C-alpha cells in the first residue's frame, strides 16, 4: 500500500511539521481533513463572534483541502462539528448552516455535533473535520 499524501493548500496557514491540513489515502480512495476553523492563509481569525461567518469559512477551508486531494464537498461521507457553547438556543442556527452547506438532493453524510467549552484559541467558535471519497 502506498503512503498517505499530505494536503496543505496555500489557502491555509502553513503548519508543516506540526499537522497536515489533510491526508489523501489513494489506495483506499479517501481523504481525511484535520479540524478546520475560520482562519485565513496567515492564520488569522475570520468572523470574530459570528457563528455563520466562521462556519462558512471553515467549510471554505475544507473545500481547499478536498480540492488539493482531488475531491469535493459533495463527496463528504462523515463530518464532525465541534461547536463552542452548543445548546438548544443555537441548535436551530447550526442545523440551518449545515443544511445550507450542502447541495440540493445530496445524500447527507454521517454527522456528529459535539458541544465544547473552548477550541484551540480564543474567539474560534466552530471546528469541522471530514472524511470524503476521492
């Protein structure tokens, strides 16, 4: 079996030697992303205090990783969403954001949402990781 291929697109901050933004496993036909947050290529937070803006940017970063491996959002088979302060008050907004991130008629992936107290740095509200087919 061939080795996994690191996916570190230029749209995301360089983390070489720490983590890969994603890994393609060609022999298995799969891509796994690291948790993606709302940061730009310089590693700066996008959308401070705005869940919708951060959700959108995290998925744009996922798109970049998937594209680097030859895949796309329509091929996501599993997603895990980590949301700071998840509760019944923001559940409806999150469900709307999830639904809006998919194409009409697309089979929804297996999914989990985990409420967390905090993410790796102050200000980040959501982190999303996915697995997708090639």
